[in-house]
C-alpha cells in the first residue's frame, strides 16, 4: 500500500448489448475529497498512476477490461503518462484540453505508442478535426450539455470520422434506446440499473428457487434436499453447471450428476454463488453483466468493511454481504422485500437495513452507495467519523473490485 490513500470510483462503460466494454476510473485523495480538486493536477495525476499500478493493481481494478483515466493538458504533455501500459489504460482528455498544434503532435506520439484516446464531455467543433481524423478513438457526448433534441445533428457531424460515439449520463432505458438508434456505440450511466419488464419478470420467476436454496444452505440442509431443489428448477441446474465449468476448468472427470456438481463446488462456494446467481443473466453476458458487477462489488465491499475495526463493529461480514446482494434485488429489480424477509428468517439488522431504517448495517449500505455514486466528500467524512482509515477503505475496494464469478 502507498502512504497516500484514495477513494476510487469505477464507472462501467457499456456497449449496445448492455455488456461492460471498459471502465472509467476516478480517484480522490484525502486532501481533495471534499473539494473534488487537487492542488496540482500533475501531482495528483502522478499519484493516481502510482495508486493504480502499485496499491491496487490494474488486474484488480479492471479484470480483463480496458480502463480510462482523465488527463488534463499538463499531464498529457508530461512523460509521467507513459508509465501507464497502453494495452490496458486509455487517456480521456478533459474538455479544457485545446487542440493546439503541440497537443495534436503529442496525441499523435501517444497514439503511435498504442494509447487509446478519448475526448471527454465533447461538443463538435471544426477546430478538433486534426484529432477526429485518426487520432481519437472515442468521443464522449454529455447528454446534460447536449440535449436529445440536439443529438442527431451532432452525431451526423461526427460520424464522418473514424470514432466511436459514447453517450454519457444515460440514466433511463428510453434514452439508451434512443441513443443506440442514432448509431451511438458506447454508453455510460445508470440506465442498466433499470432493467426491462422482461428482465424483472425473469428474476421474479427465479426468486422462489433461489430463496429455497439460500434457506437450505443457511440451515445446513442435507445434500439430498439441496439436490431436490435443483431438480425442481431446470434453470438452476443450467446455472450450476456453468458455475462448475468456471471454477473447475482443469477437472479431468466430466460432471455427470447434480450431486457430483455440488460435491465439486463445496458448500461455501455454493452458498456464495446462490447469492449472486440471480444477477448472472442467461449466460450471454456472464461476467460482463453490469448488474452482476454492481451486486457483487457492493456486497463484497460491505463484507470487507464489516471486518474492518471501526466504531461500528457488531456487523457480521456474512450478513453484510447478504444485505448488499438483497439491496440490489430491492433497488434494481423491485422485488418485494417482505417476501424475501419472510422466506429467509433474516435478522433484525438485515431487515432494518433493507427497509431503510436506522442500524449499523444500513450505515455500511449507505457508504457503499456513496462510493458507487462518486460522492467522495460525503463518504470521506463518514469514514472519518467512524474511525475507518482511507487505507483500510482502499483495501476493501481492492477486494470488492477483484472478484470473479467462479471465486466469489
């Protein structure tokens, strides 16, 4: 770990199939979380690079995805930027970077080294044509600055160039569909947290079987009972076999029965899988499913935070994970919590947290949501009040980001 700690935001960038295509990484240091700015942009960005490469690790932050970090003119022109591996990290030029000849020259040099370049919060301008024409890979259009009514004209101007268009701040499914129909290829925002009615119905239909499994595992039921639950739910069997394939790739013997699959996985692995499998879709998205990322990252962060010494130290890590998972069901899929609470016999702490009441578990949930929404200042103040060092928070974030479906 470095001497300086950071709060980290990781926003998914989705393709037209609503799969994660990349992440934008946002960092705030202790002396800037409240003001959201650094005393020296170059110094701050240099620290970001160090934090990315050493404290967290690029594999931890990104998995197999590409990542983008914000750069201003000073950092863009600095040799420091070349510490970042171009095959993993792209450069997002902030909107105050002007297309002066020296900027164009620098972009050409970075492009030749393999860096992917992005124009952030951009509005079409002829002055940027030297960058549009083969240097920039992605142009981000902020839908707050560019209303939907103005979008077709801007898209028409930019589609002449070899760039992908990214719609930023897409908050509803309707806006996502509209942008996609215009030919935009990438999307950023929380529209994915508002699934279609078909998706919601599919999850609702699968809920009963999963709740039964969760209850059986919580009470240490016999393997025969768990096996019977799978046999009653063909969709669960399919998901179970997908899990076995992901965690036992080197298995020499083929899986022939449900009981064999359950033996290979083990109870602890099965218990964790059951809690996240509702978000796994139907196998087409897998680990690129943004809702799965949201659910597991939130739950794992809460679990790790519950293990961290603080002024709230009565939260059980397993229960914290459960709250994280169930909160996504509640918030995203609008599943009736009464049904879940009744079926699982949940503790008062879990009930209170999921009902938005007071309680220590609800504090952990609030902190997780703050970081998801990049409310760094508010989160930092809360961590300080709770006596949780930012280095500990960083470690919790590292573990939350570094999950894999098979190992979760």
